[in-house]
C-alpha cells in the first residue's frame, strides 16, 4: 500500500467521539482510530468545490488538558506532539490527504489564541473492583479513599494530596498503638508494621487505593486494628456531635492526630468517602461531607479536651522553680519531662530529688507547619512514692 493510500485508509477508519463546535455540521471534534489513538479534527477552509480539515494526533494527557481549559485550542492545533499533521480536502465523491509539518500549519487556519474549551475531564481510570474484592484476592487490608473536591474533581495539587496522605498515615500509626496505651511517640516497630501503601488511583472524584503490607486473615494485627478504627472514626463524621465522645476511646496521641487530619481535610476543601475491605469479608463504607467535617472540627476546637489527658506517673522529681512555675521529672527510660506547676501545687513543699507519683495533665497538639507533635505538661498533684506526705 502506498503512503497516500495508507493515509486515506487511516482517515476513513476514524470514529468520531466528541463534538466541540457545531455550525451547519461539526466544525471541531475528536476521533479515535481502531488502535485507540486520538485525533483532533478542525475545519480550516471551504469553497464551492471542496472543504479542508486539519487532522492531528493527540495524547490522552494533552487531550484532557485541552478539554479542561488548560491548553489553548490554537496551541493544540499549531503544535502537534509528533511534529506533523494532515490536511484533508474532501470533494463531492473523494478526498485527498496531505501530510504537513508544523511550519506549514497556517495561522489563518487557527482560532484566536484566547479560545479555550471548558469541559469537565475525568483523567483517572474507573475503579474496576471494590475494596472487598481486592482484599479477598490479595489477603491484605484495603481502604479506598475518595477526596471530593469542591472544584476540578479529577486533579489535585501534589502538596495537598501529600499532606492528606501523610496526615492519614500518622493517624494510622497512632491508632496502631493500644487504645489506652500511654504513648507520646509511636515506636519504630509499630510504624514499620502499620505503614500502608498506595497501590492505585481511581476516578471516584480523586480516589486513592491504600493497602497494608501483608496479610492477616483474622484481622488481629496492628494495621488491621488501626485501619478499622480509622474508617469507623470517619463514619462518625456523618454525625459531627458524636465525634468528641468516640475519639475519647483512644490515646491522646491518636486523638490529636485525628483532629489534625480533619484540619488538613478542611484546608484542602474536600469531602471524603471511604470503602474498607478485609480478607475475612468484613468491610465498611462511609461518607462525610465538607460541612460535616468542618462542624466536627469546630466542635473539637471549642475545647482542648480532645488533645488533653490526665495520667499518673512514677517519677523522680529532679528540679523545681516555684517562682517560674517550672518542674522537671525523670520517668522510665530516663526520659526527662519538663513543664509548669499548677497554682495549687506551687504552694506545696518539694524535696529535690525525691521519688514521687506525679499527676500530670498532658496535652498534645500537632504543629500545622512541621506536622510534629508538641507536648506540654502541667503538674496538678503529686505524692511521695513511699506514701508519706
């Protein structure tokens, strides 16, 4: 087959997909060949004897960019990705195809440089299997999370997506610790075991599929417990007033991390949907709107109760400065905890050093800039370890 005949065969086998401009017939539209290659077709001239069209191949990514208004129509037509295009001249009973270089594409053929399309574009693949189906096949915990943006649903800034996933992973780390575990930082061993992996993206708004590292068919390991706790907490967001009570089942680090996760969600202006599946057939779906998440966060921020707890610690009192309301104690693993004295305690007598049972009010907040925990301590009561006053 000659090159000319090949081009005519290629053009004649194209199937129209979308029409972008119509006036007495299509003037600007897209086509696809039998192999799935996309083409743009643009009307450029018409006489009494013939009509001329500009044809050019375009990638899916560039096509999406054109449709969403991020690429001018004139630029897409004048700068074909493969460096050439085709001028198709149709007569009453036949047509001719001429291959042209970029330099041969006349500016007179093109629309104004200010012309753009604005068509919502789905750039992500459809989800072909549910979280439960994938969990059963892979013997892994699976959680599908869809972030519903208030605008431009199929694209998300890398920074925002990174913050959302980083914050979510930190919630899972904290939840992987025992609910009542007295923990101020997650042990590295638990972090390693409870890390979740991004294994895919899907077009349920902007969807992310996360899976655990390994399988635990009975759902008793740290990751299984943490993921289940997370999806149940997300489900409580549908009833914002229930969040503070539900959150208090967990250690203060997990509470602080979840509260920070809500703040990141609000800052990113997204709603959230989750679909959770386990190898043993358990699962849960939940949806929380942006308004519900914001309402829950406002309730948590009305008081610092969610990020505060009271604990008793066996400690050695190693420093006190009543004038500046300062104390320092040494707890297990020789860790030094420093903080301030409550007013009632500042009037007490101190023996330094001495063994005490310290009653501490511990507070944890997450720095929004560094994403690190900041702990603060108030000594609200103490007694000597030997029971003497």
